[in-house]
């Protein structure tokens, strides 16, 4: 792709006026931003827009999408309860102490303990999650809670008098520059800055922007005495998405200082091979590097420089093609430990750190807006349903750190007050923003990419599109158009990679065509009127995904869903389902049986269980095993990849 292509990105642009005019369920108008009702999330616009790359498709603002009953609304509700549960004073405790301000709050535990150098990262995630949840639900109480925390952070920053703001003292950055031992100070700084910018964009909080600008001013002074050579050594320590957040700040302010700062947070040893399409990821820590690529994507959008398109697109392609499991997740014990395509040896209880899946989805969302390629959303769907959904405990909103793919392990979660892992932070963001990638649009047309019960209000068109579905329990979806007047537009429905036979579409009860090609769009271009209904049949079938380097190591899938075999609860205790500071529980796996298979690469050894949706049982085996979608399985041991032995003669 060349720079002449018309490409778009509007991740942070939200139209308050559009939100106010949007039609809500039942024909109600959205209330004013002060009312606190759903659909009222005010937001700041990056106006004038400074992106050099403009558009194929763009997402609808999160404030214009609402989830409806289904697994993702359940996840959002559990997340929302957890956000309300946490104490502002406890989250602010170490920031106040570092600023020399008094705090009588009870300290948090885990990674937020006052005596650990990891402290301070979670608060930024929390601000981001509250801001996103406000856009997603109109929860004014969360907006006000997070806004009060922003004011307290501004007080801490004022007390420090330099623009600096962190839960660790500036001395940590001195140690970083002097190449002494220190734990990732820029990583934590990035989380706080990002949370502040999300509060600005989603909640209209100007004070949050002021604090973020002050933080950038401190970074400018810090880097003035840091040579380029020393900076490359500084960047060997994990620094999160400092390049991304500074590009986002530049998009708002237009200040050359912010652009120059963003450009300094580029690790040449990582970017240079990617720029010439070379995979040298072996031995690298996954989540240290994925956020840096998101920053490269943001630089491409802001400047149009081809190098950064090449970096982002090649990285995405090599990871999703050669370094992902059947779930869409990546890494083993947080690292890419093998050459491309060699994954059979990489199954354990520490697979696919959840942060990596979160950030790969962020990157995929950028690339999709550049191209409108439905294959990117195929990956997005696979990862969302198999690596994100199901890593949250719906009972208390807690999150996973790893999602084990080694046979005989089990899922586990953070505690409410004594963990605060990085993956807890990205988790609370993830389930606040599902609605931001269901629907996209160009100037005239709408794209339905995810089959999630929801609705979107396209105020400029005067259209509300309602998606009625129980997917994946239901093999299809229904789209209902609501509009006060006839509207001409194309409705583009993604035909997923797994819908290989039998898919079809009806408009107002009349069949209009069958699916012809997976990983494409079925386009309905017509004049739409109030109440028009589009019924989409999405047939799912059993199929096998084998390890690229060992065809006898197989996972079973049904449509987009990875299936997990239920191996019981032998040896498990309640304590083994939660962890505090440590990121994986103690305990050993139990072996999974070898599966006898028939001829070819097929799901010969599985059959559906009558009367139980999304439930299957092994057939022709010494012992029957039940399989259900991985996202549904909790509280027991399981297997995803099975060693198989063919019985074919």
C-alpha cells in the first residue's frame, strides 16, 4: 500500500453533538451530557484533525454504541461493578506519598504495594477504564469518581512543581539513565498519561489534559540531557506505549515538542528489522514490544511515513500468521521463544499473557481502518472470543494473567485488592470498550464486523441499526434498521472465514443471496426504511486446527470458537483459582488422553451432544470427554490441544 491510498483513523474522535442527537432504544432521544442517562457520554474532539492519513473506514464513537443482552454485556456489567468497588483513596495512596502529601488510606497489595517498584501503573488503567465505561454506558458516577481522582493527581503534580507525576520518585528515572537496576519507570508513566488522555477524550476533562501536558514537559527536560546513544540503552527497559501516548498528545496540541518526544521513544534494534520485513522476534518479551508497534501505527497515521506502515503491517502479519495459537493469543511465559511457526513445544500454564491479546487487538483495529480488510476482523473475532472473553470471572470481575493452553491446567484470576497485575489493568479496559469495534463506516456505508447483540446510532445518517442475536449460541444474527426517513446506504456484513457452506441472507423475509466467499463482505446497497430486517444465517461446523510444526497436535473448533475438553477438578483447591503478587498458581497439570483420529485433518473424533448447544463429546475413544467453548469453561482443568494418533489403515 502506498501513501496515496485514502486511509482513516479516528480512535479518539468523539462527537458530543452527535451523541446528543442520537436516537436511543424505544425511540427516546439521548439526554444531555449532564443528565447521567445512557448514551450521553460527552467527549473531546481532536479538532483540527492533524492526521496525514485519511480514510477507508472508521469506527463509530463508543458513546454511540450500546451492548444488549449477551456474554459481552455480562462482561461489561461485571467490569463495571469492579470499577465501582475500588477505593479512590487507596488507588491514590502511593501517588500522594511520593508527592509528599498525607494519606491515611489502607495500602493496596500485590503490584501496588508501597514497597514494590511496580506501584503506580494500575491507576492509569483505572482512569482509562472509567472513561471508556462512561462512553459505553453513560455511568456518570464513574465519570465523577475518576474526575475527582484527576483533580487529586493535579494536586500531586502541583506539589512536585516540575510537571512530574508518578507513584515512584524521580530517582527511579535517574537510575534508569545511569543504567542501574530499576523496574520500568516509563512503563508506569505511560499508563498514567494514557488514563489522563482517555479522561479528556471520553469525559471532556480539560484538567486531565493539562496534567498530561505537564507530564510531557517533565519528559522533555529529562531527555534534554539524554543523548540518542544513551536513549537507545534506556529503551532496553520496558517503556509501554510512550511513543503512542505522545503521538496522541501531539494530535491534540499540535506542538512540535510532543512530536519530537514521540520520535525519541523508538527502539532501533526492534524497528529496523521490521521495517525491512524481517522477523527477529525470537527471545523478545511480547508485551514490551507490541505497544511500541501501536506507536509506530500512530506515527504512520500522523505523518504518512511509509516506514511505519511497513513496521506495523509486517509485525501484525508475522505474529498473526506464525506466532499465534488457535485462540489468536501469542507468547509463552510472556516471550516469543522460538523461530516463526514453531509452537508445538510452547504449551504451558503461562501461555498468551492477556496484555498481549489486548494490545494485538488494538493494533489490528488500526490496520483494519487503513484497509477495510475483513481478514483483519476475522483475526479480531477469533482473539476476542477465545483469548479475551473467558479471561474474566463474571462473579467478581477479576481477570486472568495467562490463559493456559498446556493440557490439564485451569484458569485463575486476580484478587480484588492484592494483585493489580498489568493484565488486571488491560482487562478492566477491555470489557469497558467492546462496542468500539463492532461497527465501522465510511462516508456513506456501514460495516457490521462482529456478531454481538448491540445497537449503533449513526446520527449523521439519521439511522439506528439494531443487532438482535444470541451469537454464538445462535448461528446467525438479525439486523433491524430504524430511521424516520428512507436512507440510501450499503450495509456490508462480514462473511467470516469459518462460514464455509450454507450461509445466506434474507431481507424482510425474502432470500437475496447465499455466501460465495469467506473473509469478504456481503453487500446490500439499497434504500432502507424503518423496520427493514436483515436475517443472516451463519452456519458453524466442527473443524480442526493443528500446530504448524506438528500435525498430530490438534485443537477442535466450532465456527470461530475454540473448544476445551473438561478434565475435572482433581487436586484443585479454592486457593488455586486466585493469585496475589505471583502471576500463576502453584500446582501441577494432569495428563490428557491421546485422541484416536480417523483419516484426514478432520473432527472425526467429535460429535454434538443432542439438546445441549455448543457442547460436544469425543467418539470412538477409551473414555468419553465433553468439550465446550473455552470462554465458557471455569473452575476445572481442561485441554485445548490434543495429541492424536491416526487409526486410518
